[in-house]
């Protein structure tokens, strides 16, 4: 096995698991900050730090090319979807447990199946609809009546999942290929500019340790996206999809370590059902390949 194939086997999954860990650290730190500071202030500083971190890392090597995009309209649309999704994600983290919020946000692949049929006119198969049913059933289990999570606050992670799905659809619809650093930079710049009025109006003086934490979280966000992009360079998205669900594990672990919050049995079940739906979608190409191989072997007998 050559070096490139070997890196695709282990390096891609390792990078995706690392990116998932970075995103869980981001969510954990953000949830901690929401107890003392407004949501808009937190997200605004995060996006400013993300843009600054990307600029400082890549501008010396790329120069003006860092700002060159093939389709600025697509960059704007992507940035807006991610910005709105971030605001709703932080609002959800301020009101709901970390692990359950993360699991609901991971409904994005399921929602893509629904939106693909409406927007891109892509036909969904039987396995796709089973995955969709799993996703919605999982949310209902987590937000069950009497479980403490059936509040209007659950709309925030659902909104984040919708924004993430729209972001991925815009990316799929676009035929342009931007440098990962350029897309990451514009994501930070657009979020910072859009949120500036609300972030400034909601500003609360910060302790220097909290400001340092917020700056670190912006850097973690930038690094997480870059690591994920490099993971996709080493392995296909269908192969890496299941590894992204390790973020639910990381979120559960950090929720326990930092907030002493462990999901109950029904929440575990709901998280498992959502993950199953997502895994059915991400593993679909692998399943089709395995079925075709099995039929080929059966035909040769």
C-alpha cells in the first residue's frame, strides 16, 4: 500500500476526530461563557478572532491571494448561514445540556435529504427516508414531554441544524473551488461584520481571563475548520462522515467533566437514534458498494 493510500486510511479519520474534539472544546467554552456574557457578544468576538487567526497564519504565505474568491456571492451566502447558525447554536447551549444540543445539531445531514428534494430536485431513496425518520424520532425522544427539554429553547439547535444544512447545500450547488483559508477568512469576516451592531450594543466588560478564553475559542474554531478541510483532502466525505459523530461522544464527556451533567437513559436513546440516521446517510455509498460486490460474487458462483 503506497503512502497516499495509507494516509487516506488512517490520517483522514484521525484528522476528522481531532476536528470534532476542537468543535466540542469550542462548544464547551462557549456554554461556560454564556453564564456571564450576552450571546451576541460571545459570537461576535469569536468571529473576529477566527478571521484574525486565519489572516495571521496564511497572509504571509498567500499575500493578496488570501482575499481572492471565485464567487463572492456564494461566500456571502455561506457566511450568513454559518453566522445565523452560530447565534442559534450559542443560544441553544445557553439553555440546554451540551450533549443533547450537539446531538440535535447533528440532524443537519438528515435535513439535507429533505432540502435536496425540494431545492436540488434530487430523488431520495428508501434508506434516505429511514434516516430522516430516525432523525426526527431522535429529537422527539430527547425532547419528550416531562423530560425537561420540551421547551422553546429546543428550537435553537434545530435552527442551527437547518442553517448547517443550507450551508452545505449552497456549497454543493456552487461549482467553484475556493482555497480553504479563503473560505475560512470570509466566514469570519462576514460573521464579524454582520454581528458588529448587536455585539457592540450588548457589550459587557469582560474579565481578562474570560477575554483570553474567548480569543482562544475563536482560534480553536479556525483550527477546527482547517483540520476538517485537510481531513477531506485525505479521504472522501462519505468515509469521514461516521467519524464526525465522535463529537457527540466528546460533548458528552466534556458535559460530564465541566458541568457534571450526564444524559439520562432516554436522552442516550435519542442521541443514538439521531446518530443512526446520520450514519445511514453517510454510510450509504459504502453500503451500496458492499451490496454490489456481494451480488457480483453471488453471480459468479
